[in-house]
C-alpha cells in the first residue's frame, strides 16, 4: 500500500463512544445542523472532504468504533469496513492513510497493560495493516 498523491487521508480510530465524530466536528468546524445527522456510536464510515485553494484537499474518515459491547463479531465487521474503504475508495484505493488519530476516553487512566483500552485499540488497528 502507498500514500495517495494529491490527497491527504486522515483516519480517526478508537473505541465506540469515545468521541470520534465530535472530534471531527471540532476539527472541521461543522455547524450543529450539518452534524445533527451523525448518531453517537455510528457503525458506518463517513468521510468529510475539506477543500482548500492553497493546499491539497483532504478527507477525514470517521470510522466505526471498536471494542463495543456488541462484541468481537461486530468489531470484525467494523474493521473489515475500514479495510474495504481503503481498498475501494476512488481517491485512496489501495493506499494507506497519511495520518491516524487514535482516540481514547479522557477518563481512562489505563494506558498500559494488555487489557487497557489503548493497547486493545492499537491491536485492532494493527490488524488493518495500515
């Protein structure tokens, strides 16, 4: 996998309910009306394309959460949908994201150890081979 030319892809990744969509809302300054259609703990991939006259356009990818109470089967489906996005998207087909933001809950004080949410999130991300 390569990086896409002339297009920057930013993947926002993390566990369910951690605030991926809300973070994106603040990064690209979406107003509340444009953002109201996005449900908490979404299960679909959404891409927000930001265009600029002086810089390459970029897409911020809001990925479905992992490590939810829906279990490993749902995690596998969510990871597969992210892989499919990066295999088939017209601008990033067979490319890796340029930037990956891994979000965790600010109140989660467990950053180390095999059972921490952070370590589990990184393991899920590693399965994507991005």
